[in-house]
């Protein structure tokens, strides 16, 4: 098992279930992503470049986006939490996850993957 999967499976509930669900949706929506373990968290890469990451911290899970400043959909559901560049969708339970919003944000992030900034 790779360290990223180890990270996910080692989390306590409900965070493990949230992480597993997010992992499944990410990999179904953007099948060409590559799951790595960077910066001590699961990090998805696309075409060798950072795409998004999963991080369980305190009482929530963040699905953070690398080029978040350029995302254009559902920004009102995202948090910057004091970060200047990155934004994330934040979840405290499986019920918090709106599948439509999640998929649309992933597709928006995929759409900007080739843009240079």
C-alpha cells in the first residue's frame, strides 16, 4: 500500500469515510490523476503537475485545489482559511458532500489544468 492510501486508511471515522468517498469521486471524475504522497498528505497530480490534495485536520477534511484562484464555479462553497492562493471544499461528514458541486468543481479544475499563469 502506498503512503497516500495509508494516510487515508489510518484516519479515524468519520474522516476515513469522507476521504475514501472523495478519493473515489476524484478518480472517477478525472481518471488520469496520479495519487502521490507529498507534503505529508495525499496529493493528486495531473500531467506531472499538482492538481488537488486531501487533508484531514482538526474536525474536517479539506479537498484543496492548486490553481484555486482560477476556479470559476461554486466558489461560494469554498474556503480560503487564511490562504492567499489555495481554496478548498471542507467537509465534516459524508452528508456535507454535495456530489453535484464536487464533480463540477473537479471538472472546472480539470479545465484549467493546461492554462499557464
